[in-house]
């Protein structure tokens, strides 16, 4: 019952935010997206095991919009803070697996989730998706290429990096995961794994119809450490010397206490 009540509370807050945004919707465009998040901030505590955000939205049409036979399609993406990743290939040398070749990818999303009403290839053609960077395969991953790095070699390492991110649960794509509650109101639940990186995120909602991108809307999401987790993280990054001394003293104190407790008479 507590889980149902909590979920109801999230939906209520999201609906209130959506109604408020509807009052401020832009005028003058044929179709306008108005979106809202159930939680603009997710806090990571010591017992954090994952979370879920609800993305709501509605499609607003002006009076002059011509009715079209094709249904609306929605694509929701959640993109996390960027990072630099080195992808290494292991080779067997004299019977031992060792790291051999490597490619560094810079400014890639540390987290990427995509939910859509249908499969992406049913929503738009590959060129539209590629130009807009929609889908894990179309993400911009800039490689720090060496002299002997060919496009084929970089693509091989890029594919390996995507597979690794998918295995870790940090990249995910789900079709038929966005549902319309009415002809214009839609929603989706996006899970955040326990290993989700903290930082600033972008939640982008894109509206398609007949293979064309009509409009898009973006929201901000923040995932932040809280409580003792935040204290230790801030101390380690803002005052490394004090943090290091405190850690050493704590280790010495723990060792001394253990020696006293287990000392033989």
C-alpha cells in the first residue's frame, strides 16, 4: 500500500506541474509539446538501490492544425553527464590475457536511456535519427584517434563500448515503453539503476508524425548525493588534505580499538 501511495503522490505532483505548464504553452505553432517530470531531483543516499522517474506530457494543437491520418509518436531520452572513457582490447600473449590496443572516447554520455512508442525504425528513417542523435547507435562519440587508427578500427571499439554500457545497465533502449493515456496525453516510467552517475541530466521529449520530427521539449534532471554520502564526497573533492588525514586517523583508531577489544588477558 505504501508503494501505491508513493506512486500516486508522484503522479499527482507531475500532473500539477503539467497543468501549470499548459497555462504557459507557446502560441503560434501547429503542435506544441508540454512536458513535466515527477521528480526534478533524485537523491542518492547510502541505501540507494535505484529509482524511477515519470515523464508526462501532452500534445497541444492550435485551431488551424490540419488533421493528419498518422498517429503521433513520442521518443523520450535521458542523457547523463559526459565522461571520457578508454576502451581496451584484451589479447592473449604467451597464455596470459593482457590489455593491448585502446581507444579513448571523449565527452560521451555516462548514462543514456531511450523510451519510445514504437521501434525507432518505425518512427523515422535512419537519416532523421542520425541527424538528431536519437538512439544509442547515433550518439556522438568523439574518439581521440591515433596515427594508425582507421575508421573501421574506431567503429569496432565504439561498438564494444556500447555493448559494455548496455551490460552495465547504463545504456538502455525500450520500444513500446511510452503510452498515450488519451489522444494527446502520454507518459513513461524510466528506471534509474543503483549505479546511475550523479550530476546534471537532460530529459528530451521528441514528437514525430509520419516520419517527421515536429517538435521537441527538454527538461532538466539532477541526480545528487545526499546525507553522509554527500558530506564525504564534498570533503574528498574540496578539502582533500583534511579528508586524507581524517581517513588515516579513522583507520588508526579502528585498528587500535580492535586491538583493545581482542587483546588476550
